[in-house]
C-alpha cells in the first residue's frame, strides 16, 4: 500500500484515479477535483473520523473518496454507485493501488437504498448529485447518509433556502452540523451542448454529527 505522510501525497494519488469514461448527465457525474477530495479527507482524518472507521462513499463514481480514506487508515472503504462502469474503474484502481482487499463495491441506487441497520464507527464522505438535473437528489442522498452513519461529510450546492432546508432535516434526524469550507466547484465540459469548458458552482462542505 502507498504510504501517505502529508496531504500533498494524498492529492497526488487521488489525481491518478481517472474520470468517468462515459459521464452521464442525468446522474450528474462530475469528477471531484483531487485537491478538494484531499482537503476534505485530510480534515476528516485530523478530526478522528477516518482512521479505524468504516468509510462509505455514496455515489462513489470512480472511488476517489473511498480509496483516499483507506490510504489514510480507514478500516474499510465502501463504494456504492448505480453505475457499474464507474464501479469497475474504482475496483481496478483500488487493485492497482493495493487496497482492494479492504474495500467493498456495491452496485445500487442510493436514492432507493435502504440500509438494514445503522453502522457504528462509520463515516460517510460523499459528493452527491447537486440536484440540478434530478431534483431533490442531493437531499435524498443526504437522508440515506444520515440513516447509515453518525458522522457525515457532504458537498452541496449553495442556493437560496438551502440552509433552512438543512436546519429542518438535521433537526428531524437528530443531527447537528457545521459548514467546514466553501468551494467554487468546477464542472468541466463533457457534452457537445455545453458552451463553457468549465462552469463553476458555489458549494459548501458540511459535517453532520448525530446528537447524543
């Protein structure tokens, strides 16, 4: 397994994990930049939410968050995605990097995923769809995440009324939350109809913790 001594080492490994081969617009398959992945994982690691934990990435894509978490000492990395092609890339990269034996890959639709029980000592780290093409997907992913683990790190598009929605959901599901950071998230051209090579979306990274 690759040795990670600093955040830059992690970012370099994550950058080697490829993009989608055939990104699907309806699934909002935008690759999460390696620096953003590394920043979120490193912060979670320093807060004690990665090492020795089961780390789950909902809508994992090509596996950047889950693989990175395992490199930082996660007990196991669990990739869940509806796209088998993306999961195959994640598995191939985990094998190449040497972490496949402590990872699990689940083909499932997160919006219809019903966990049988809440897990202990687990953390969800994810970049769910922003809900641009599939309305409400971001909140559906978040509800699933909050029903599985007591700790969740998630990226969300910042929009009018969003914080009020998060306030309500957190209260209903008995979580507290804090905004960790903000990013102008780059969405790069991948369809002929796209007029810009890069489109930036204002996003926030939020950490949720179940209230005791």
